[in-house]
C-alpha cells in the first residue's frame, strides 16, 4: 500500500514537472525578438538636422519582443554613453527620456504614446500608455497640423524635432507601461545602456509592419524605425511537440531499463 502511494506521488511529481517545462518551452518558442539598428536622423518630413548625432547619446538600435499572439511585449533601446570628454559624460548623465511613439500598422498615424517624457534615473517607473490618433506630420515644424507635438527647443538641441505629444491630444488611457534600465548620475564612459519598456497586459496588437520612435528630451539622437513582425512558423511548433513526445518516450524506456 505504501509503495503504491510513493509511486503515485512520483507520477504526480513528473506530471507537474512536465507541465511546468512545456509551459516554459511553449512561451519561449512563441515569443520572437526583432533587432533593429538606428537608420534615421530625423522623423520623415522633420528634417531639422543633417547628422545622426548632435552631441550625446548615441542610439545604436534595439530589440522588440513580440508575443505568440502578435502583441508587443517589450521594447529595448541600446544607448551608447559618451565615449570621451567629461562635459559630454555629464550631459549624458543628466539626460531624460522623451515620449515613446508606436504606430502599430506603419501607416504614418501614431496609435499609442507612452508619456515617459522627463524620465531619468535608474528606478523602474510606470507610465501611462495612451491611445492616440496622431498623423506623423507632413508639413514640418511650425505648421498648424503639427502643432500637437512638443518640440525640442533649446538652441543646443535638435531644435524643432518632436519629443512628445501635448497632453490634450492624448486619447483614452490604455494602461500602464514600465520603463526600466535608465542610466543615472553614475553612468560611465562607453557603456551601452538598455532602457526597456515592458507592456505587460497592455495588448498592443502589431500588424505585419509597425513603427516605433523614441529619443531623449533634447532629441540629440532620434530613433525612428519600421519593423517587420515575424510570421509564426508552424514547423517550429511541430518540431517542439515531436521533441516533447520523444522525451516522454525516452523517460519511459529509462524506467523499463531499471
Ligand atoms: Ca545613432
Ligand atoms: Ca497607425
Ligand atoms: Ca538616429
């Protein structure tokens, strides 16, 4: 009787372990990471600067993580700290974030804005994620159509470039988004920092293409990239399932061999 109980316990334990393993593998196999580089100097039609950099920092690109169901899970940016010069390093240390813009179908109309403007320091902070209907802007700085944007204005900034959306043009609050990994006053030369937005249960569905834009408050370097959402691969899932079944069989054989 006692033996039976022990066997039963073992069986239950293996089932539980197998379940945890498959949930883990399932999730990992489904999520896809897309890498991107920094190819743009300005947003299209906002040609306010002729180079990628206006001092510090240097955005190098980043990664977008897309869930199995096609939702945006997280967005990371690779940010290179000043390479030399104590003045540049001090400027870098004091930099704060701009708003994050997301165009879920790459049709040049922003669909979401994360109000992260002025974020600085290392702590993870939750910010509002808002629905918006905001055209990218075709007429350039100063025109009525583009007056909805907050622009970088100081003379040593990328003057006239969007860094945020005025709050009166925000739509409904969709949820909160965490921004973590921002550098602080102890930032060092030549380190690549990776501030990351995580979207949690906010369901930002992505079309086959989507566009993201991000910068710092001075718009010294601007990220504006259109990414392609990977198509789910049934072949991968089939292989994974076959592998799991195979593993189960292997375990059985091991037991028999004992
Ligand atoms: Ca750059
Ligand atoms: Ca759109
Ligand atoms: Ca750039």
